[in-house]
C-alpha cells in the first residue's frame, strides 16, 4: 500500500490518517501500543521528507497478512512476531543526517525517535533519490506459544532509549 505525499506540511496529518485506516484494516487496533508507535514513525519520516526535501514523496506501508496459516495456533504465532515496514521514498539524494538537539531546540530529534522506536531502520539510494525505511516487530504475550521480543536499549549519540 502506498500514498503519494505532496511537499506540504499538511500532508503529515493526511499520512497519519491514511496509516491509521490501513492499520485498522489489518487488525492492528488504534489503541494498541504498536499502532501508536507506527503512527509516530509515519509522522517523523513523512515530516522529514516534506521539510527537508521540499519535493513530493511516497509513503509505503507493508503489513503482514494474519489470515493465513493452517491452524489457529500457527496464525497466532505468526501474528505475534509479524513485522510492519514503513518506507518513505523521496526525490532528494541527500542522505538523512541524524542530529542531537540541544535543550530547547524544537527540531533535530526525528531520527533519534525513529532509532529508539523502530526495531530496525536505514536508508538506501533509490534512483535519483532515496528510500528511508523502518521496521517494527509486532510482539504479543497472548500468542499460542511463548514468543519473546528483546527490548534492549538502543543508543543514539549520548542518548539512550528503551522501547517498553
């Protein structure tokens, strides 16, 4: 699934609404911590594309399908460990540049948030532009078998984040 983004800050809100509707359609409820994390990640990645490139972008959301699997138990395990992937493709070849914001600065924390909230993230050149992506693993304590996800702190500069 993808959404075309215009180079307009108002598009960030539209991207969040679009992502919420896609998450709900995939069985990820709006009040789940996973949904809240994913919406924040959408907001940060789309904001970066809109603010720092001034060019159109594309938001892609890859959601796992939970309707497959021969048994209910296998579906529950697949649902518990599934990965959701967000990508933003833009037309700027300039790589993302993490910053460490000081004190009262209002900008410069976006990639630190992505680093702290996502299980993995990165970027790659894509034609004349780039693709910035992040992945979040869906962990559930209610799976049919024991499934655990490590919540090891992620480090970013001299800051540390722990996803709980």
